[in-house]
């Protein structure tokens, strides 16, 4: 007599995982479709964003996330971390950001709010003769914000992908209106500076220094007595980007620089070289007053907004035309390869070639110039 087999439907355990015990499910009832999965993911992302979290934060729950500081808390920290030049350029725009968002956190700002702030700053710029529609103000505002967020990312206060300043484009920079001046115009400027004003000797020395070296305003203001090599007629220029170079000058200019240091200096060879008659170091205000005076005497200077940087354009253009691009690049103190490409690394001009260009420019023999 055979033993009857047990009926699987009676002994199946719903919790044992036996497929036979599981009722058939229709995808529409028991399983989520692809569209529903995507919707759940989007909802989860929105919930995390509302909590100020990212999926990465869930992988490391033991590490607490640092709270992003407010602009009022963070701007003073960055001001101490940047160079004096950056502090001078960005300071005005950091003050505007403080006024608008001082008590808000860095991670609360959206790209649309940055665009709105730029629009307000652009609308409020002071209209000057050389104004270009507020484009420079917008560019500096975005650059000032990017500087703040770059330091915040480096300090791990926010994630790089949450930097809103990178999602706002800077306005395209327009071509500069500066150009090389004709010789007769330069002569008018030098003659007027040396025959007018309350200190024509100082103004003539400043302009002669810029014409011969093509240095920037900051390079002239940073010049010290210890930067003068009288024997070789060289001056050490320290300019933007913390660059330093030895630039040749004519024996005549070197003689006047040494006399100026002896007559107006305080004996400190590490102090500023260019000084007023009463001994105080000059500042950028001397340049402002100088060009304002030249503009009153020479209307075309005021109309075209001529400045010291035009003299740099003038000298470097002349050097490039007479001695080629490599010598002009070295004369200017440029070290990058963007303009000349990688070839610029192999065809760099020597100090002797720069000195030869200076000797031709001034018409004076130089101790380092090739005979």
C-alpha cells in the first residue's frame, strides 16, 4: 500500500521563502515601474537638498558637516589671506556684498541672486569719461565672489559643486582703448610735467622712469634705494604677481635716482625711494594729481583719459617694432607663454638684448649693452 504524498499547498510556509507559497504579483501592484523609481529618487534628492545634505554625506554619518559661515564672518578672514593688491581690488565689492548679504550663509546664495546683485551694482556705477557701461564693476563683483568661494572650498566649508559663483559667467572683456603714443605727444607730456606743478623734478623723474623701464605704477612705488645697482645701471622691479626682475636704465636716470634718494630719503635703504620734497613717500594720489594737471594743460590728455599705462604701451610697442617680440616680452617682464605659445620658452631674450634696446631708446651707452 503506497503512502500518499503531502500536498505542498498545505505545508508551505509563507515566511520560508518558498516560491510556491508566494502569491503571484502583477507589476502594477507589487513592483515599482521605472518611472516610479525615478520619481522616488528625485523626491529623495529634493529632501536631502532641503536639509542641506548631499548623498555623499550619508556615506560618512560619523563626520559632522561644518556649517558654512556668513559673509560677515568669512570676508574678514579672506581679507587677511589675500595679497594687498587683491585686497585693494576686491575690497570695494566685498563691502557691497556685505551690505547685501552680510548675515546670510555662503551656501544659501543662488546664481540668480548673484546675477541680480551684479545688475544692481552695474546700475549704480559712477559714469566717468572712460566708463564702459559698468562691465568692469560686474566683472570685479564676480571675481570677488569667486575669491571668497575658492577659499571656502579650500577650507572645506562648502563643496566645490555648491559654489554658485562658478555658475555665473563673467562679461566678456572688451579690447583696451590704450595704445602707443606718437613721439611728439610723449615729448609734450614730459615737457609739461617738468615745467609745471609744485614739484616738477619729482614728476619728471617719475615719468622718465616709466618711459625707460615700461614698469607699472606699482613697480615704481615699490622701488627702494637698495634696488639700485649703480655700477651696472640696473633697477630691481617688484610688480604684480610677486614677480621680480632687474631692468636696465640709462646712466642719466640712475644718476637722478641716486640723487633723489640722497636728498629726500631718510637713510633707510629698505624704505620707499620716490618721496615728496618733505620726505614722505608718494602714493597713487601723486599719479592722479599729475595726470589731472596734464589734462588741464593738454586737452587731448583729458579727452582720451591718458594715464601712466599708456607710456608702458608706447615703450613696449617701440621695442617690439625695433627688436622683435621676444625682446619686448622680456622688456615688459612677462613670463607666461600664452601669447607666444610654447615657443616662448625657447626664444627668451637675454638681459644684454634688453639693454641694447634701452640704449637705442635713450641714445645713451650702457655698461651692459653689447658693443
